[in-house]
């Protein structure tokens, strides 16, 4: 498997020289394609900062991040935005759906933000994705008419509509009940096993870590554990 994501000696410091906050300390991480990686650790350990730097949403203070073979440090913001649009999908705990749009329109939002009009093929893919996440026939429903679990499923379909190489998920099951969270986890696992995508999940949920191919454990901004699942 190729290396889709590489972090080399990545550090991120916030604040000023008098009171620096070291969120990440010299992380070396390589994520291979077609895998589900869970990033775990206590609150404040640097998980979200890891995700933001890995996805190009934040710039590390030091070190190198390569995503889909591109060095993010050598790219301007416009280039990084285009790279994320073409190669990356995002799923967040808060769903981040637009309430005025229907489920199908929310799924198609990344296509529209790319500057293009939605083709019949795009619409058909959105409908297929909604069906795959168990929302067949609910494309006209607005977020307020859907449960939390259903909204997260819309968010997952939205993350997949551009067929990204890698999906970053930040606590995707954190606000869901156990049964609904299990369904979302099944979907994330299927993105890897069926679609051949790569998923990186920041999570507190032990059930997510149990289904991952690899578990990275952070503490105080440092990588303190790296466990690879043994195939059954």
C-alpha cells in the first residue's frame, strides 16, 4: 500500500514566547492507503490539532506534512484548498449541515463549492450515497427533520460525494447513542473495505478503535502508542 499521508517531525505551538502551548511535539506518522486509523487519547492531548495539521486546515510550527504526495508546506492557501477539495472528505461531530438545504443539496455542496454545476451524474451519485447510508427516499428532507444519526449519515455521504482518497473524521460518533454510533462506524469501515478509501478518525470511542486497522495514541502532544491490528 502507498503512503497517502506522512507527517515528519511535526510540531504545533500556540501562544507567544512567554507562554507557549505545545500542542504537538515532533510527530512522525505514516498512514497507508486503504486503511482505517484511529487517533485516541485524553482531552487536550493534541488529537484535533493532529487532524487539522494532517488535513491542511492548520499549518504546523515545524515539520513536514505530505498529503496525497504533496508537501503542504510548499503550497499556498488556494492550492491547499483545491487539494482538499479534490482528495479529502470531512466528517465532524457537529454534522455542519446547512439547515436551509435538503439532505441531497447538503451532499452535493462540495461539488457546488468546487465551482461547478451539479451534473446528472453528480445527482445520481448523491442519491446512491444517501441510499447506501440508509436514507433512500429522504433526499428532500431538511436537517431539522432528521435525527442526529441521520444527520451524521448525510454528513458522511457529503464527505464521499467527490470520491476522496482520504476521509478525516473528528469524533463522528461522539454525540450519538450506542446503536446509532455503531451504524456510523459500520459505514466508515465500509468506506475502507468496499471503496478502498482511507479513513483517519479522531475519537474517544473505544468501539471505533476496536474496528480500526491501526490505533495511534497521543499524550501531551506526543505519540506514545502505535498499534496495528492483527488480521483475523
